[in-house]
């Protein structure tokens, strides 16, 4: 059995990982403030005391707009902290599983991004997540960096729960139609992560070493936020509570927010499928499986 140190238990993904990783072995799971990614000394002490086979980092500074005014805190949490975890993982031959984002790209490619495409983040969040990826790679530890996009869960404040709420409050809803990516269920992302980890043989680090690096893992296919909202409203299990009568297409320029977002940041998941024989279902299927 594996010993897993899970950092982040209360966020969308962390909550789901608690369930899906439980059958893999002994899980030591902590969230802020019991673990603070911006406290390097504390992180080192934690890893040295737990001595895990696998470190899973589901925590991050994820407020994309607020990061524009708190770049140093975002950097400490998204770049420095993961770099420290990677250095400690290297020392004890642990595998580091970490999550990154489609926002490392600028969204101008015009077709789904592969892992070898050149990142060019447009905002502080994307920049600090990219720096985290780079710090992990520089450490030389065995790692799985899973880049994902538009993560949602039914548990708290993400896009799906917001749309369900707006549909109960607004007769006319305006949703941006010019941002395109792939909605990813936190539950399915946790499940695919656990399936990858289940393949790791603790006695054969070379198996994971050969597969170390960045992988794109997002719901299959792509849509605009408008199309996503349309599907959420259609699949709402309690439709009778909706008051919404009309969904209107809007442009990102109508909503003034601090952080610039990439317009088309769809990820190509082929490398993961080829390497591990695993893939997430089409985003609509993921939504149907999650929303009910
Ligand atoms: N959400 C998305 O759309 C999306 C898209 C692409 C990639 N990702 C990546 O996917 C991963 C999981 O995202 P998510 O949506 O599950 O995030 P989330 O729901 O925002 O959860 C992030 C967690 O990190 C914790 N945290 C914040 N600062 C911390 C610190 N200094 N030390 C320790 N923990 C801290 C948060 O605690 P508090 O709640 O107390 O702050 C929260 O529990 C992240 O790496 C994220 O960058 C997310």
C-alpha cells in the first residue's frame, strides 16, 4: 500500500481526491492553515515527518482576478511552494502529483494545445502556475503535472453552481460566448488521478520515472461558456425551480475584470491516453454524471 501526503482537502479537487485516493493506502491529508504552501520551512518539515511515497498537491492560489493585485502571494503559493515540495520529493524518492492550468497558454493557437506547445500566460495566475511547473521540472523529482481547465464541482462556488443559482434568479441571463475551453469535473479529475496512481508500483520508481512530466487532462471536446451554461440549464435536475426564460450571448469585453483570460485554451488529451490508457469522457457526459 502507498503512503500519500495530500495537500488541499477543502477545495473542489481536494475534496474529491479524499474519496478517490482513500482506497490506495494511507492518506495523510491537510488543508490551510494546517499546511501553508507559502511557508517553505513548514512544508519541508511536513514532508520529512510524513515520509510519503506520493505527494498530491491539490491546493493553489486560484482566484484569477485577485492574483493581479497579490502577485507575490500567488507566486509563493503557486510557484515557490510546489518547488519546495518537488525538492523534498526528490530527496525521499517520492512522486509529486501536481495540477496546473490551461491559463499557461495565451489562447491564440487556434487548435487544441499539446504539452510541447510554448506557454505564454496572459495573467498573474497563469504566470505563477507556469513558474510552479518550471520549479518542479528543475528539481528533477519524479512528477506528474496534470494541466486541466474549467474545473467545476457541485460542492461550492464554481461556474456550474453559479449558473444553477442565476437560473433561479434571472429571467434573462447573459453569458460570454467568446471564451472557449473544456469543462472538467473535479470528481472525474480526481478519479482519473487515482487511476493513474493505482498503476504506480511503489517498488518500481523507474516505471513512473519514464512517465514523469506534464500531461493535459480535461473534459473531452470544447465549448464556450455560453454553451456550457446552456447545457447546465438543460441538465438541471430541478428545472421546475428555474425562472430563466432567455439565455443571451455576451462578449468578454462587456465584463470588466482585472485579469485577461485566454480566448481559446482547449487542451489536447492524447498524450495521457497514449501513456496511461485513460481519458476523461466528453465534457457533456462529465457534466451529466456530475450534476445529477
Ligand atoms: N478551478 C479551475 O477552474 C481550475 C482550472 C485549471 C486548473 N486548476 C488547478 O486545479 C487545482 C485544483 O483547483 P480547485 O478548483 O480545486 O481549487 P480551489 O477549489 O480554489 O481549492 C484550492 C485550495 O487551496 C487552498 N489554499 C489556498 N491557499 C493556500 C495555502 N497558502 N496553503 C495551502 N492551501 C491553500 C484553498 O484554501 P482556502 O479555500 O482556505 O483558500 C483551497 O482549499 C489547482 O492547482 C488549480 O490551479 C483549476
